[in-house]
C-alpha cells in the first residue's frame, strides 16, 4: 500500500512538472547554452509516448542539466514515424538542438545500438523516455567517469548471484561507489557506456533477438561481461518513478517491465539465462 502511495505521489509531482513545462513556468534552454560534457545522450521512444509527446518532458529535463551533453539524439522507428508525421511538439525539439533520427525498428534496442553504429568512438549515456531526470544526472555520471574512464557507470545497479543464477526479483542492489564485472546496470537511472565497453560481436540486433528480444539491458549486460568491462555505481542516486506510472498502472502491458519483471512469464529470468548461456559458450566467461 505504501509503495503504491509513493508511486502515486511521485507521479502527481511529475504531472505538476509537466504542467510547468507546458505553461513555460520552467524554462528549457537550448543545447549549448550551458556548460557541456564530452558525452552524447541517446534515447528512444515509440507509440503513445511519441504521439502524446510524453517523451518531450524527458528531453526537457535533459536540456536542463547543470552539465549538458554535447548531443542529444532521439531515435524513432522509420516504420512508425517520418518527418512529416511527427507531432508538432516532438518536431520542435530540434529547435533546442536535439537530433531526431529514424532507424530500423529494434524496439528498446534503439536507445543504444544505432548510436554505437553512428558514433563508435563516443561515450554514450542512455536514458528512458518516461522519466523526468534530476538536473545533476549528467554531471554525476561524468564525475565518476572521469575517475574510472573504462567502466560502465550507472546511478543504480544490481549485484546478482550467478552460481546458480538467482531470479531477477531476488537480486540485491549494489552499494554506492562499488564496482564488479557482473554488476547489472538498471537502465532507468541512466547508464554511461564508454566507447568499446561492449563486445563488438554482440552488437548485432539479429543475434540479440535470439536471446533477449525484450530485454536490451540484459543483452548489453552480457556484452559488457564478454568484453571484460567493469560496471560501477556512482556515489549518488535518486528515486526513479516514471511520471507516466499512473497510466502504466491502469494499462497493463503498456511498458516492457510488465512483461520482463512483473508478468507471470518472468521473461527477464529466461532472457538472463539465455544470455549467460550464450556468453559462457562463446566467450568462455564464468
């Protein structure tokens, strides 16, 4: 009951912020108006979140960072959207310096795979499309990245037990300011992937579809283990509750988490098992 109340309160707070953006009570700066970090933010969106301009609020929060990224790229499916069919408010994101690019429909994989193909030498931060991020997110990730430039950095991670593999719901959160090869970055809190952090052979979407079609975070986790890249938590974290949580609660199946974590099929567990089997058989990792 308390958890549902907390989600409700956070969601209502999110709707208040959305109102502040719509009424221009909160100013949204253009990219380049503030100090910038040498990093690219990449995200994707789809369906209703584009049609109803929900993703715009996430992008606004990224533009309001204390340390802006040098580029923000929103990837959309070329089968779903074109320049001429974009909602007006989404199209207007380009006036703020945001890039809108169209690519193959790779579901949630669109938030990272196309960016890695386009910018293989860049450090890339991925975020979700239904969260209003705190203004210090980029700065906090980059501060840790400066000390550990080869590690994948995230505000929130799990420290799973893999001998044997425990169910996803039983994984414990990793302590702050710690690292491990098998740490699992939770994508909703923002994840910084340094260049070459993932095994290049696992950046094939056709391959990913075979083992983790609905769990890009799981597949990227496996790719980082195969590459031998440590994952590290920041010394800072924040509570991430989607401002779209009320809609998702009332419309089961509107988000991948309903299938991957909360659904009866528990497909996160099956995809984790499949990914671990693949990297153990092909890359000899434990």
